[in-house]
C-alpha cells in the first residue's frame, strides 16, 4: 500500500512529479521539434518528414512508416556511454515507435516515412518517458495528423512503497526489502495504454494502484505538453 | 538537398559587392551564444549557438592505461556525431567523413596547441593516467559546425572539474567532483574557419554559403601562433590567398576571443 506520508530522497511526496518543462521548436532545421524535461532528465526530439522512404523495398504502399530513434549523449550520464547504438537504445527506439504509433495517422502517407529522432541531453532516470513526451510534441509541432497526444510517466515501487516519476536514486541506487520496481507507462489522451513495461516485483493489487497513479499523472503531463504547443502558436 | 544553383549564383553576385543574404559583412559572425554547465552529469559541458547553428559539447573523464608512446601523459579523445536530429542531410549509421573530420580537426586544435597539459594528468607513470573525452554533438546544423565545435570544446574544457578518484580501489567516483580544473595552458586556441566564395573570404558561413564555397580553411590558433590547419574542399587555393587567410585569422581570433572570454573566465 502506498504510504501517503512517505518522503522521498529529493523531498517529493510519493505521488509528486518532478518539475516539468516543455518547449517547442528547439531544432529549427526540423519539421517539428520539442524539448521535455522531468527535473534533471532532459530530452529533445526532432521530426523529419513525411518524406520518401529509402531504400524503396522498405516502402509500404498501404500506409506510411514511423521510424523512431532514441539515443543518449555520451555525457548525459555519470559513466560515459560509448557513442553509437546499443541493445538498450535499439529496444527503446522500437518501444517508442509502438508508444506513438497508435495515435499517428500514418495511413495518410503511403510509401512515406516520418523520422522521429530523440536525444537524451541529461539523464536522471525516466529518460524513455521524457523522450516519448518530447516526441509526441514534436510530431504535433510538425503538423502530423494525430488522434491524440501521448503522455508518458514512470511509476516505481521502493520495497513496498509506490512512487511517481522515478528519479536516479530510486532507479539505480535503492536496494532494500523487495528492491526497486520500475514501470513506465504511456497513455493516449483518451487514456488508452500504448506502452507498458515493468521490471521488478509487484502484486496484482498494487499494480492496479500503479495504473491509477499513472493515469492521474498523465493529465498533468498532458497539460504541460498542450501549454507548450499552444505557446508555439502565438 | 543542396543549395540550388540559382540561389548560389545570386549569393555569389551579392558577395562580389561584399554583401551576404543575411545582411552581414564578410568578416562578421552571427550572434554567438555560449552557455556552460548544460549537462549536470558531465565533467564540463557547453552549448554554442552561432545563429541557428547549435552544438553541444561534453567532457567526461576516465582512468586508463597510457598509450605506449606517451607513458608520461594523459590521453585525449575527441569524437563528433552529426545527429540526424540536427539536419535532414544526416542519417543514422556509422560516422561518415564529415563527422570524422569534425572530430579530428577539433582534436588537433586542442592537442597541437598543447591546450591540455596532458603531462599533469598522470596518476602513476606508465600505468594509470586520466583520459579526457571531448564529445561533440550537432543539434542544429546551419553551417560552421567546425568553429562552433572548437569554441564549445574550449568552453567545456575550461569549466570542467576533475572527478574524484579512489586510489585504493582504483576507481573513479563518478558524480563526485574535486575542486580541481583540468590543467590548461594560458593561451586559448580557437578554431577560425574561412570559406572562399568568389574572390572573397567569408567567416562563419551559413549552410547555404558552405554549399557554394570553393575552398575551406580551418585554422587552429592562439593570439600569436598557428598550431593546426586543415584545408577542405577539392578546389586549390593560391599562395596569395593563403597569406590573406593567415592574416585574417589573426584578426578574427581577437574578435572571437573577446566573445568567449567573458563566458569561460
């Protein structure tokens, strides 16, 4: 059960998000771009397309292709990452495609591709969630037709305590009792789930609570995304 | 998506009269914005904007073995990535020539000017030395990444702190820093890239100007000395022009140094 009085290492309440910032238009060359941050985790995303897909044999005459690429800058973490793709970044890229895919009206672009590039500038856990949030905004900024905007958040469990928006300590240092569980979830704005991952250990009961916590947080994140997109129009 | 010939011809015509599309003079830089400390987990970092061009440079350090030919010196490693995020011209995949050149030219600007006192980065001679990683990423390419990267590398190095090192365990305590800076020489090298278009040299070209330039010359220099040079593009350059470029680079050094001085002091 979530102890409502629980205070986290960074002083947050159990169901409190880190301060969020969002900005649209951070990469002038791109057709759409955005920055999204949860506290110290900063992601930027740029959209190029729709454009012709090369090589031609990868083209789909029935619908367009959404291609996501997630990457962390070598100095975004304390222990330098070797530049270039890794198994982890390859998986997250695909997960991001799946998280965004259901809302992007890709059928309108047969034979075309929309490229979404995500870079993590500074990392303090929940990077894939920040990346997905930035990507959703960048797609909207690029004027790609979408059924809704997706919003992503991570819920964690420290021993038996549920927490919202996992930070670095909670993700990689905490190791007591049942250990740490990390559950990133992405919702559409009508609260369908397009992405769900879980690593750790949790009961059925508590997992339902997790979904409810994430659902509530989704609204807050969505408002931040929407506000930044509206500001870009002014 | 190269610059169309029609646009190119018009640009050249303008330049004959000393005018550029964006209204700048030929020896005028775009607005330069330098921010340091932009990535909290890096030992040092900088964001450099030249007009719409933006690069991020981060410094990380690690402990490793010295190279066989420099047992009494720390190591320097400079890499650059031209992110597909930064331009429709770049693609995912192994680094292509422009990214390799960007890393290598920036490496030489730092290394050949002896900007980092690598001999002071030795923990145990012949066994353990610090490696300084300088990683450069393009965020938006609107020309002159070479100078933006050079300036970014200098700014990031000047503001970097050496991480703590546990000698007993032989481990770097990442995320904990000493108060020590990376030992640097007093003279700051700067990358000055000149592009010859028609009969003129221009500084700080936009992407369009880079596209139509006949020759490119990158000069890594301090106030008094040149320590690295690279000529790019396949067109030749006359001796007379080379002399001009050398003199111009001295003038531009003073100009650029004034702008970065405030930020990195």
